[in-house]
C-alpha cells in the first residue's frame, strides 16, 4: 500500500517513513546505495534485508527530504529492479532513529 505522507503535526518538522521494497533488491547493492542516499540527504534511520527477498527501510527527517528518498527507492540502484514499494508513515515517537543512517544485518 503506497500512500502520500500525512501532513506533519503542528510544530513538527520531522516525519518517519517505513518502506518495504520488492523486486530484485538483494545482491545488487541496494542497501549500501540506500545508505549513501539517506546519508547524503541527512536522514536518520536504517535499512536491512528481509528473509523473503525484500528490503525494509525506516528513515526520519523533514517530509520534503523523505519524499526525495522515496523517489529514489522507487528506482533503486542501476542493477536493481524495483517492482513495488509499500509505504506507511508511522508516528515519529520514542527515541530518534540512528544517525548516521545504518545498514542493519539483523533482518535474517
């Protein structure tokens, strides 16, 4: 399910993006490329492989910058082939996400 981000809460300049990317996205440098893009954009968060062949990502930052990351996720790096990106926008509650953006190896 891909949805547009909800408007940020009053006085909030930070949103959280959760995405699961399907297609040929493992073994093609997707996680490392996503990390580079997210770090270049100044986002906090993480990316990891899932056992079913998808890639999961959570990022936190300004809505306009998250939109840029989401646009990149829909294409991926040159060797990948993205079939779909399932997106949701959870509340940015609790502790902030990791900074700098990390590749997690705990997905499977």
